[in-house]
C-alpha cells in the first residue's frame, strides 16, 4: 500500500441547535465528546469506519478550575495560584487574553484538542495526557498522527441547553494502526516571565478516556475527528 | 465523576447577626453567556478581525472577543470572565494594558460595581439558556419598594419646537436612570396634524459600541419593550399635552445605563403626522451619570426608520414611570476559597446585600454577570468592556426585612 500523502485540511463545524444532544444533566456545565474515524487523510467525505456517538465527558481537571478562578477573581499574578503546566512545571499566571486559547494550528500538538494512548483513569490532578500522541511532521513515523488545525462552532442554544463545539482532525499516516484511548483539551496560558514580557505555556483542562475502555482504532490512511462540546443545561 | 455542578446557598441574617434562614439548591442556570465567554477564549475569536456578537446587560448586541493585545508580540492582561467586583457605588475599570514600547491601551468604558458579579432581583419568570438580563433587577441604595408606578427620569420644561414624526421620520431621546427600576410606561408631549395613525413608543438599549455614536440603531439595539398611543388620544392644537404609552411588558432599566425612547408613526405621511415637542437648547436634560462624552444628553432624529441617526441639540419632552423593587446596600462580589482536594475542586463566589430601606424587600431570582471585552483596534481606539449575564436562577420567594442581611453564594465544583 502506498503511504498516504501529507495533506492537511480542516473544516469548521457549527452545530445546529436542533442537533444538540443533551447528555449533561440540568444544572450542570460539562462537555460531551464524539469520535468519528473516516477513510482517507483529512477527507471530510471519507467513508465512516468507526463512530463513538456523543458521550459525557467525565473530567474537567484542576487546571480548569484554577484558570477560571483566576479570571473570575481577577487576581494579579503576584497573588494567583500556581498552576501546573503540561510540562510539569508550575507558574503563577497573569490572567491574559490568551488564557483558555485552544486554537492551535496545523501540526501544533502543544495545545488544542489532543489524543493519546494512555489508559490510566483520570484524576483531578492530571496535568497531561498519560501518553500523548505527537504530531507526525515527517510521515510515516511510527505511533504518531498528523494534527489538523482546531476549528470552532459558534455557541447555540435550544430551550434547555447552550453549547459550542471544538473540532480537530488527526490523520494516521504512520504506516501502522494506532488505537486512541484518551483525549483531552490543552489550552494556552501566560505567565509573567520577566519584567513585562510574558511567557507562553500550556495546561490541560479536560481529560477523558475513550468510552468503552478499548479505545478507537485508527488504521493507517484513516482520520479521527474529535468533537468536544462544552454545554450548560438549565 | 461528573460535569461541573454549582451549589447556590442563600442565607438571611437578622440584625443581631443570627442566621434566620438558609437555603441550598443546585444552581440550574449557567446561561449561554458563560459558553460565549469560553468560546471566544478557546477560539481566540476576534484576533485578526471579526469577533463574536453577544448581548449585554442592556439588551444590546455587542462584539466580544479575546483579542486584547497589541501588535508588537506581547500578551497582556484581560478582564474577560471577571466576576469579582468592589461593593457600593462606583466603577471598576477593567484591564487596559501597556506594551513594551510604552504604548497604553486605554479602557474605554467603566462598569458599575453593582452590574458585575452576583445580581439579585424580584422577578420570577422562568429561566432560559438565553437569558441576558434579570427579570427585575434590584439595584444598590436604600430606596424602598414602590407600591405603584412613580415618575423616574423626565424632561418636561419649556418646550420650544416641534419635530415631525411620520413614516420613516423617527425621533429618539436618551435617558440614564439614576435608580434601577422596572419601567412601565412612557409619556411624551405632542400633538397631531391630520391622521398620524398609531404612535409607537419603544424602549431601546443604547448602542455603546465605540464608533457607533451611541444611537438606538435598529438591527443593533434590541427593542426592550414598547407601547402605543392611539391617534384619537392626541390633541390637534399646539403644543399639545403629555400622553401615555403603557409598555406591553414592563422593562428593567439599570441605574447608570443609557436607554432611548424611540417614537414613530409608521402610517403617518406628509400632513398626517405627530409633532413631538422638544427644547432646542443644548444640555437641557442632564443625565445623572455619565459614561462617555455624550453623557449629558442625546436627542436623535432619523429619516430612515432608525437605521441611521442625526444628533441634535436639546431634548424631547418625556416622562418615564415605573416601580423599583427596592434597593439593597450591595457589597462586593468576592471570589475566593479555591480548594483542590482530590477528587474534588471548587471555589466560592459570594455577595452580601443589606436591607436599609426601611421596608421589606422580596427576592425571587439571582444570577451572575461577568466582564467581556472588545479590542477596538489598537492603542488609539482602546478597549471596550461591558457586563454580560452568565448565570440566572430562581430562588423561591425570600423576604428580607429592614435591617436584615442577605448572603448569596455560588460554589462551582468538579469531581473527578
């Protein structure tokens, strides 16, 4: 079989209010996720090979609460809580416009939606995926996937639920099969580096194991689409 | 393991500080405002253009974004998602910033303390995900509840001229209420020539987007409410008299925010028109609170049914009536007590409301408003910030007697 070509494309997805699936229960703010595997690399019309319908995300982790708290309280960096970054270091953040940014571009596995092969159950203190799958910049590279750009669907609401959508495609041109068992959201943040020059770092706000326990198989030449939908239900 | 849940705790304390009542319930209602705030942050919506149009506490469609940055390569503070606020009267000035070339991006607007953080109200309408305002907000101060509509803002002195209202020719008068209240009716002074048809008197939020000149632009500003005056009500002799338009549904107006009374006679034509009386002298209606250079007065006229407006000196004659649900002395909104203790993480948002009005006040609803900003395009333009509602709950009826203290606390929490 010819190795798939390196060919990154992405598309935005705006959810129709009529298509909102309310899995978050009344009174909750949560997320759902949905996984789809298609034939082809970043081909939106590829045949659907596998699909995990919308599932309730189980796991905001502590960094979400810390970052939201910092903005809600409007803490100066000198008083803010140290937040653990995806590289394991902890920093006092400055509460910048960049916080929560998940709009990673093509090939950037530092933030945005991320996928991995870890199997450990999420805990509130998780600060990174157990085993992140790195971007495959020079395919084929065993165990890596090509990260598409993150796209967003604008907020929408039905009579009970409001939500928006975060989407990313991950193409497997590694030459072998990859089973994705964990997914998550990495976001950017900013800390006071020195003087007024900021430093950019990344932290994890959400981590989930793929429903069913066995993960989802993405064969060589196939693309996984991950949709996360933050929701609030009254 | 679950999504984020929020506990709403409401406590009522007596004069001696004794706890008289405590209610705990699951908060039902983070609204689309929270999702919009997270959306612009996650998507960095607005950087490089665009932005997202949300609806602020005034009911006005307003751009929000995450692009509060300069073009040098720096990232600076943002007040987006801010909930905490000082108490009492006064304002917060959300973050502007300074870049490493020494340029300062100024904050264009201030937010009144009482508009930010936890809000309470007297309304009991069902909550929906797209609520943008409290049903009947209770403001800061010591005013007792009104038992019947009373006059709030008005300008009725010395009218000098007529402005013709007919067809596409509309008139608009701005006002800024000193007291938060529920507006029930609007009186305007005028007289008719021929058959002017039904007069529509509408209440608009003001377009506070910088550069938009603070007008009641149709399509941008939501019609918050309206009423009508029958043709036969108007006299046919100048200068006419004040006549009342009762709003179909009362509308909350918030102290310190700008609103417009917009008058039209859609079926009017040449010779069949309303003459809305005005005083042509500048600065005749002084608004009690100013939020920008146009604070003193605004009398606008339009010849294209409100799509565009022309600013004029003077003021149209009007009175607005309504009822205050009473006022509390409102403390600051504290955001505190972040606790991460495996498997749970939570923090608290709390505000106190002291009843010093001399009478009992009834509370039925509460909510949260947070800050969202909009980068107006660089250092010269600055940054715009406004309050947007992000949560709304019904509390059940709580009566707070004079001298009693109400404490409202939201506790968002996650469990993994």
